[in-house]
C-alpha cells in the first residue's frame, strides 16, 4: 500500500454562493449590541414588482445553428461576424414614485447571464441615460431565491424603462422590475455606544431594519479569515439623512424581490462616515452574509459595502476613515493582519480584498479598488491601526456561538529556546473539525457501522437522499482551449442548442486526431469547434458566444491536459466563461453526484481501509459537494484540497465504488439544508469547533488507535523559521500560548498565542501559528 498523508483543508469550500436552504437570520436582535433609544418606529420600505414582458419574434430560425460536416469544413473563423444582442424582454412605462430599483427573474430559467439595462425618470433631472446593472450574487442560505441585479439607488423618480438581452436572444422567464419606495426614519438614528476600539455603529433598530425573517437562526462561519470590500453602485448624491433609507430600501429589495433572508452585507458605510449594522446575528460575530456570490467568502469574510458608485467617483475621506476603523476593529477581534494572503475556495486572496477578486464584477469600482490596493490605501490604513493597537492590550475575539469556554494551561504554554530551536509536541493532523478519517477507520476496525460513525462526528444531523449533478472545476486544465480525443458516441453542443454527433473519421476515411473548442483570435468572447486532421486544425461549425461542451452517454471523455497527457472524465467536459461576456475560459467536468464520488473517495481515504470507514467518507464527501451547489456560478466545486480532491476516472477503485454504491444518494442535513461535513486526517483525540451546532469541541472516542501515525507527534522549529514566518517581530524571543479551546490534554487546541520579538509582540490565531511553524495541527504544547 502506498504511504498516505491524510490532511484536509482549513477553509470549507463552497465557492461559493452555496446551497439555498440553510437558515441565516434569527428573529431576535439579542446578539447585537444594545441599540440606541428610538422613540418612534421607522416606517418600512415598500416594494412594487412589475412584469417585464418578453419580446416577440425571437426564434431559432432567426439564429440558425450553422454546421458543416468534416468532409466540407467551414473556413477558419478568424473574422466572425458579431451581432449585437437585441432585447429579449422590454418594459416602457411610468410608475409611482420610488427611490431604488432592481430587476429579477425566475431561478433556473436560463443558463446565460442576462445583460440588464435601465433608465429612470428623476423628479429633479428627468430621464437618465441607459445604465447597465451588475448581476447580484445569490444568497446561498435562502429558499425561494430569485437571481437578479444589484439594487440601484436613483433618488426620487416616477418612471422606469427596462431592457434585458441575452446572447441567445431568449428571455429568462418571470423577469420583473422592482421599484422600492422608502419608508421613514424613526425619531432617532444614533450610533450604538462603542466598546474599546470599536467605531460607532448604527444599529438595525435605529435604521429601521425589517422585523422578522424567513430564517430561524443566524448561520456563522467557523472563523473570520478576512474582509471583502464592496460598493452599492448607486447614486453618490444622497444626503446624510437619506442614508438610513438607502439601507432600508436595499434590505427590502434583497428580501422582498430576491427572496433573501436579510440584507446581504454585514456592514454598510456612507460617504459621511456613518457605519450601519447589516445582516442580523451580532456585529462581533462571523455572521454568514450573501455579499460575494461565493460561499467561502460569504462564510469566512466580513462584507463591508461603501454606499455609492466608486467606479465614477473617488472614495470620500470620511468614508475612508470609517471603513478603515471598522475593518481594523474586526481584524483585531479575529487576530488577523491587514496584509498577506490565504487560500479561500481554491483561490489565493488578500486578507482585505475587493469583490472583484472572487467574482467577475466591477465592484468595488475602479476608484474603490485603487484605494484598496495602492500604497497608503486601505490595507495600509488598517495595518497602521492594528500596529498602534499592538502596543496596548487587545481584547480577545468573541467566540462563535458553539465554542466552549476557553481555558489556559500553564505547563507547556511558553516556548524555550535551546540551540536556536524550540521543541514541541502535538496531536492530530489538520484542523480537527468534523470527522477524523483515522477515527472513522478506528471505529470501523471495532465493528462500528458507517451510520454510527457519522452520527458521532456530526451529531444532530439527519440522513436523506439527494440526486442531481455537480460541476467540477478542473484546476490542472489551465489552457483556455478544451481539447479532447475522439471517441465513439461523443457529441458536442453550444449550451441551449441541439447536440451534434462527432465522428472519429472524415467521409474521406481520414482519422480525426483531436477535437477542440478554442477562442476566436479576433474576438475572444467567441468560441469555435474544430477538429485536427493530419496535423491541421479545421473549423467544424460557426462560432458562438457562451458555453460549449463535449459529452458522452455512459462513457469517458479523454481530456488533453497542458502537459500533453490525457485524463478520463465521465459524462461532460465543458468550456465555460467564468461570467457572461468574459474572454476567459474555465474547464469543467459535469456529471452526476454518484459518478463524482467515485473519483473522490479513494483520493481522500485509502481504498484498502474498512468498508464502513469508506462508506462514512462517501456520505461526508457527497454532502460536502451537495452543500457547494451554486447554480448562479459557472462551477460548484474544485478538484483540489481547497475543496475535495477529485481525480476523475483515474481515482476510481473497486472498493470505493462499492462504498459509493451502498450509500447511493445519502447526505446529511441540518435544519433541512446539507450540513457542512468538514473532515480532517486526525483529531488527536478531540474534535475542534467548526462554528456549527453539529461541529463541536468534544472528545473523539475512535481517533487514538495504534495504527494512527498522527495521533501524537513531536517537532523542532528553528528560531530563524519563526522570524521568517513572522518578520515584523524582529529577532525571535519566545511564544506564549494565551488561549485554548478548553477540552483535551494541555487545555485543548491553541486558539491564540503571542509571538514575542525584539521589535514587537504580535497576537496570532492557533491556525496561523500552526501554518507559520509548519506543524501538523494547532493542538500542541512546548517541551
């Protein structure tokens, strides 16, 4: 048996918007700071929805699928004609007075991303120019969600025109324009009292948040990993008194038109420096939002939105100060730096990033993004605030709702330097959240069934059956051209068009060597299907804009990778622009969840292990994928350790196929939604908190068996390595553990520690200490 190193990622993937069913917002604001006294209630904003009818006369005959056989190939498509899209749905009308608008459509009614343009009749300035609205991310935790655009604040207006276009000319069904009439402020909109280091924040009660929601409780990420900066893209000409109304109207659009549980952002900041509490659940806590369209960012970063359009205007000074104060305070609570990178949903991102870094969007605008990234900009301002706070005691982070009380042990909590090194011992491998893979094997060796293994590691979850398909981002397929080997019964299609059979030989009997979908050189938004005959590429059909794919029924497609080797994938290999109109291409494998699992289980757990352990792994991996499903994004999940390792046909084995088959369709749910079934190599005898009711700090009864090489370990780290990991400290002096999880040997896992140097002392989280020192886990002590 080959040696196995089982280690799971520290960041749960769901790149994204994820599964539409989990609860997000409680019906009580008890978790938030005490609001300011409001002696008169705010009047809620009102939403009016109007149908945008489809345009008649668009049919397939007007857009024929031009196709040629290999025996009479089309000329090379270097100069294709590009038709400007005509309106697929259009509305021209007047309406009652409103201040904010947006456009939505039925979920699942199109695979395309519509282009939405609006103009409005301002009471002050008359008709505006046509303006393109950005597509809004879908809230991953609401049921009844409707995809749509970002809301646009337009000021008092009484007329709106809408036109919607798509590359195919087909309108999504159920297109509606929402116009929002703002309510009224209460008699006081006053910031809440600030704690030490906390900027003044206007509470939900003060700005008039809508009471009640469709969610039974907030959802919290495991921990905060960074901040995502946005802008609302609305008008920049609002007054200070109008700001609360903009926030109210935005919440009304998110909940009333898009079906979200609450406003999507965690905080909103106006141009006057007022900070508004956003999504309900507690301003100091890692409340999952709906701001990014990427589940990992929604769960693990705080979404801060600058109110206004900073693609056309510079960020005001008062707003800069307030945003920097807010982000520095939140980063200090989590023990995070202002700079540096980390992995989020399979992508390396900055601790403070812009929305455009994780999704194809202009947000937070060119001027907003320039301020974020420039020298002396937002990251520098936050870093200065954090450096200033380091000189005085910093409050420790508020634990997530499921955390156990912290505890500090005296023995082994301070490092000792000997011969330029520090000695450590530890337990477990990986983050320790959820199922221990070695623990599952240990349980199976004792005769424990997979259902009991799962209920041990994910208590309170329920098993249900789920089918469907999943779209996997193939990370090694870095070439924008998708090239495959010919195969019998293989077909190709442009998404939304009929498929075409692809022969293995021309009518002249010449062997077709390869097929590919390649961008057109003169217009890289377009794609052309080609085949190679005697080393020469020839076009097979006219070019198109949008997605295309190769497909087989019940067979395997051999995808040619950039290194020249071919790898087998089942069902569909797709060429997909990451967003509508993009010139980039990503390569996806689209297949059933069951076939996907066949390529995952043996990549995550040795196929020689006990059947019940493999079955537990299959259910955990299937659930993990089900939670990641994100229909508004080009793909659902990646194929690396940032998500789940997936190797396609090459990863399939007989024993793991049996485990998949015998658990077919089984997933775990909590409150009706797929659970976050994180898992790691070894817990070291104590499972870690994952920020969910079913991911608790508790003793693991199965992990510490004799065959687990990661149950306990020792390590030695050079002082020079500590200085390299944390260069701001200067010459390394010592490390002091200041906070532990409270369960297990030595007081449990390290939650926080101080790294002491000649220049400064910094506070780091347990995971940051682990990765900085290159250790197996944060369950450790010094020797």
